[in-house]
C-alpha cells in the first residue's frame, strides 16, 4: 500500500510539473481548441432533415433550399456497370495445352499402329484390342476396317489431325471454355472435308471429342483493367436542381432518385464517416498553423502572450457556435428563406473584436480563415463564406478609427451595407429568384450587421476585464473630462490636472514618433498623478497663494508624503477599475527616482551620516514599457521647463536633454525597450511641443491712458460746442 501511495504521489508531482511548463499548457490548449472547432463544424444540429428510407411514403412536401448540380452516383454506377458488362473478356493462351493435346493424339495413334502391326493377332483379336484401347465408342464394322488399315495410313491421319488441332488452338485467343463445343463442331467439319475413309473419319471425330480441351483462359486482371477503363470513360450522370424545386410531394413513395437529391441537398441524416471527420480536423489544423505562423513572423508579441492566443480561440469558438445556432433555425412556412440564414452569421463580430482588442491585420486573416470554416460548416456552401469574408473585412476597417463606443453602431451600419451588397451579388451569380434575392439581401444582410454590432458592444467590456486588455474605445471613454476621477482631479487638484494635460500632450506626441501606443500614453498621463487628490496642497502646483506645508515638517516626512501619491494613485485606479496599462503607468512613472529636493534639504539640515539616499527614493518598479518610460520623462520635463524664467528653444532643449540624461544615469530606463535613437526623437518631440506651449507673445500697450485722453478730448469738444450755441 505504501508503494502504491508513493507511486501515485510521483505521478501527481510529474503531472503538476508538466502542467507548469509553458509548451505543455499551450499544446493542451491547442488540442482543446482543435477538438471544439472540429466538433462545431462537423456536428449537425439541423432539425428539418428527413429520416425516410427508399420505399417509404413521404409525410410532407420537401423543396430544394438551394440550386445545385450534383452527380447521381447511383445512376452513374448503373450506367458504368452496364458498360463494363459489355466489355469482351481478355483471354490468355496456354501453349502447353496444345502440345499436350497433340501428344495425347500421337500416343493413341501409336497404340493403334501397334495393334495394326501385330501379326500375332487375327482380325477378331485386333478388333477386341481396339475396342478396349480406344477411349471412345466406334461401330464394329468401323473397328474391323480400322484393323485392316495399314500403319502408314494411321501415321498420315495422325499428322493431319495434329496439324488441324494445332492450327485451331494456336489461332486468336485459342479455344475457350465457352466456345469449346463450337470449336469441336468446326474441327469435325474440317475432318469431313479431308475425305478420309469412313473408319478414319470416325476415329478422328472420336479423338477430337475426347482430347480437345480449352487452351484459352480468362485473364481476370486484364479483363478487370479493361472494364475499369471503359467505366472511367462513362461520364458521370449529372442532375440539376433549382432552388424552390419540389423534390418529393406529400404522400409520394421515396425512390432512389428522390434519395439522391435529398442527400445532395444535405436533407438527410447521414452519419459522418471517419475520413470526413479526419479531413475537417486536418483543415482546422492547417488553418490554425497559418494563423500561428503569421503571428510568429509578423506579431511576435501576440504569439508569445498565451492570454492573447486564448482570447483569439474563444472569439472564434463563440462566433462559430452562434453561426451553428443560426443555420439550425428553420421557418417551416418559408423553407426557401430559411435556407438563406447562413448569410446572417455575424462573422464581422469576430473581426471587429480582434481588431479592437488585438490587431487589425490579424483580424483580416482570422476573418478569411473563419470564412473557409463557415463554408464547410454550412455543407460546403462557399456563398456563405464569401459573404462572411466581405462583411467581416468591412467590419474590421469600420472599427479602425473608433472615437467612442457609439461608433460601433456606425460600424454595424457599414457592415450591413457590405453584407447587403455581397448577398445580392452572390445571389445574382447563383441565379436565385429575384424576389428571394431582394428579401434575403436586405433582411439578412442588415440583421447580420446589427447582430455583429450588438455582440461586439456586449462582449467588449467582458473580454477587456477578463483578459486585462485595454481597447481604444475604453481609453477614449476614460480620456473624457466628465470621468469621475478627472473631474475630481480638476476640482480638488487643479494644478495637477493642468500639469497632467500638458504631460499627456508631450507624451502622446513622443509616443507617436517612436511607434508607441500614443492613445494609451495620453490617457495614462492624464491619470498618472491621481494619487495627489488625497493630499493636493502638499504638491506645489496646487498651493496657489497658500503657504508651503513642507516648510513646517521634516524632509523625511515630506518625502514620505510625496512618494505616497504613487501608491495612493494605484489604489484609486484599482478601485475605479482602470485598465492595467494605465495602472502600470501610474505605478512606474517615477520608478525608483530620488526625491532630490528633500534629500538635499535633509543633507543641509542634519548630519550627512544619518541621511541615507535609499530613504529618499520612490519605492516603485522602474518603467517596464516604452509607454511608461515616455510618461516618466514627460513628467519630469514638464516640471523642469515650467520652472524656467526664459523659455527660449535653446534653453528648453538643453533642459529636456539634461532630464533624459539624468534618468539614464540614474538607471530608470534600464528595463524598458527605448533605444538611444528613440530618446533623441523623444527629446526633439518634447522641444517642439514645449515651443508651442511657451511661445513668446507681443506685449500689448496699456490702453487705459489712451482711453482717458480720448474721453477728455470728447468732453472738451462738447464744452466748446455748448459755448458756441449759447453765444
């Protein structure tokens, strides 16, 4: 028992170790997604299919839901079998049979000559010997004549018979079993033409009847090959069925022809064969490999992030499942219209979600892959896949420039228009009835676009929170001044609010220049100092005309208050459920920087041995991303440039580059992916934006003296006019 327990513990430990390995987890997830996608595509939830067998009475009228041209395999099989039966068999001659027959004839003739040449026997004795010797019956008179004949005559007859047999057996296909009797009759007729004596004629006929046998045998392999060639040359029997055409009426008996049409239309319940399931699985594997190979080559960040891959798989699974449910809907009163429901599958929802949450180019590829899956899932009807591809691509590009969540409604409208155009075009190609074409184009095309918009709008917040992703829509909503935290920042810490706005402008410009996420940087900069809301007047930008409270407390306490705004900001961000990307910027925008002012103040006030530099540093992680590092630099640059008295471009550029150099020397940029080239671009971008903010203005003259002078001039004129009138 102890040994079994130890073995179980070892197995459990080994499984846990495997589960912790990244490749094992990814492989398991890939197999799971492969199984689920294959199951969704291969499974059949249709409830309007018949289970009738040939010979049964149909309980209802069944019409074609689509136009098809298919091969009637049963009729093709019958026609090919008939053609194969007409093929002549291929025979192969056995030369040994002819030799054996001639030897048998020669042996019998030799024995006959022995009897004829035996002088010790009288005629009666020879007749008796011949009667027992010959393997066939001859009349006594003929035996007597044969006994009187000479050996020379027998020798000549033997040669003539063998020549005749050899000629017949070696000609053409030889003697076949089917034509054996026919050949015997032919040889016997030839014997009659040889004008032999009566006894030798009967002897020759007896020899032929007894010894002649088939030497031409059926070559089954060549015959089968010939039949297969003929069968292959018979064209398939094609049957054309138009959409809406009646297949079988109520009360009619189901025939093979009816069954062939029902099977071709997918209106029966066939069991999926193992090759079909294997084929679908291989198709899914190939499509998964295409997507993963693209990610490996073009977007390694998503490829390396397991959560993003899981998100991709879940979106594909959900949309395929929704599509499966839609095509299972059956409106019995309008079967022709129900057959078009594949156009309503919201494939565009997958494209829009992937474009918003991950990448637009990846979204286009996934839409193309899913359109192939959709074609297979709907019974190899590529028309549904084509419409899904066009609508999906329209959906991807309609969300490429979102400014608010309401723009998803606009994306739904664009997708609907694309769907209507695609359905109408595909319907024209397939020759659909015009009335059905118009109704399905507008109703199903618009329904698909609206459903795609609803699914995207509903799933977006859930997917964002579950996978800790930040979509442009969410960021744009957070950047609006009406947001609760921004309103509090404006009213409770107005100086910090305006500082954050300028930092956002600086960071956004720099991020765009170096290929960063400019929207995330701008919104992150708006929120990077929200922790100052708790103690706004301890920060100089909010003190206005008030006294500085830091003048009355120790530098160490001031440092504690100053650095705590990072921790407070992270707590407030989590409380208000801000995206993780913004929380990271809040937490990392100071890194482990030194609170230099209070550190030097502590050095001036006390003993240097008791002042540790570590006590005056922020206790936050250094920037891990390009975006967090840009906000850090922009934050320090804005504060430094604002302190300048003379904002000339040269002085601002020098100060900007000094700030960047200080961050580099302090090791704050060691853990992000900014290059020296990026830092140079960032510096130039900051100087350009700062030059616009702190540009010089023309000093306006004091107009108050000019106004007073004009008033006096007008008054003096009025007085002069009054005196003139009085005089």
